[in-house]
C-alpha cells in the first residue's frame, strides 16, 4: 500500500516540477514546443443499510503526460512520456491497481524536399509500475515492473500534413519483449516460450526475452475539437513477418479531456488491445463446471475521471 501511494505522490511531484520550470524559464527557443497535462481523479461510494445492495468503493488515479517537440529547418523530433497509476478498493477486498502505465515515444525525422514526408527513426517503450493480478483473490502476479516490457524500434516514413496529424509506416521494425521476472516468464503469458520439462526431467525455464521482426503502422491525432475539449488518439498496428503475419496486433488509445474551469476537468480514456500471442484467461462452463483456459482476446479498458487537471 505504501509503495503504491508513493507512486502517485511521485507522479504529482514530477508534474509540479515541470510546471514550475516552465513558468520560470525566461528565454524560450521557438524551435522547441513543450508542455503537458496532469490530472488527479478520485471516486468514493459509501453505503449504509442500502436496501438495493452493493459495496463501499474508493478509487483514485494520477495521470501525467509530457511532450517536447523540436521543429527547425528540415528536422522534426517528437518526444512524449505518459505516466499513469490508479488504485481501487471495493468492499472488504484488498486494494488493487486499475490503471498502470509507463510509455515513452521518440520520433526523429528529416523532411524529404518540400513535401510533408519525413524519413524517420522511431523508438517506443512500454511497461508498468507495480504488480498486477488477474483477480482480487489471486496471490500470484501476472505482471510487474519490466515484466513485461516492450521495446519497439523502426525505420520508416512519416507523413505530417499538419502539427495535429501524423501517419507513420515502417517496413523494417523490431519488437523486443522483455520479462524480467522468471516466474512470470515461466508462465509463457506474453508470447514467450514457457517453462517445460525435458526428457531427462530437468526444468527448462521460460524465455525472458524474444524479438519479432515485422511491419509497423502508427496514426496519431491531437487537437482541440471544441473550445475546452481536447481529443488525442493513437492507433498502432504490427505484423510479424516470421510467425502468422496475417494476425495483426493492434493498440488503439483515445483520450478526451473536457475542461470545466482552470483546474477541474472531466476526462475519458479508452484502450483496445489485440495481440494473438498474449494468453488472456477465459472462463467457460463445461458440464456446469467453470473451466479456465487461455487464448487471444480483444482487451478493452475504459476510464472515466472527474478531478483536478492542469494543462501547461
């Protein structure tokens, strides 16, 4: 519990430092544009002798998005860091996370002639802060910091007709999956080779890292669509050349931030993930008995938050 609270406090402190730095800078380089969005959301439900039933619930989440973009002559360099962490507790169940994200993106490109096309190098890194469990009753974590972690690196072409829209395509992309924890690697949940027993009865532990080569596509859009309503969305597609290239993995994220006043806002976040190498728990009824299996499934997450927010 203490470690989880420290994560949220750290996110808030980082946002305050960035805001303060931005406000005290006397000289601005016009080739750089930087800023971000930070938010703290809190929800609470308390029931007493409630005839319709239900449980008390409490949840909170902190979110920080920072960007720093360089654009001068023919060089374009876009950088973005997304951090998020949230916790929830319902009834007498233990506290568990309901939001956990670390993601860094960097894209460096050189303009081709007078067109809106750029030859581009892109790097993306994703992981999470803390342990995650399939359910509140489980005691074995299915994720931890750097387990898994995803590192994507590619060469391609970026089409940027405006500062709001980007269309990136790469035929040469590497995607490395890192699983630092051996127990999680042994389960083989994230597409790695899981633990096996060889013919001599020896344990062969699951692989902690593997790399895929393929094609990668990313489209991003960011704009104030109506006064005080900002939309940010990102779609990523990846096809593995070596294994089942027809099974395209996808990640689609949407953030809609609606500003009520200077500090209060409402934000809606959604994320859809499909990756056929990720083993998602599936519960089926067989002869009136619940049987748990695993397999690829469309993963969906939606977060609605009302709280304090500051854009800088």
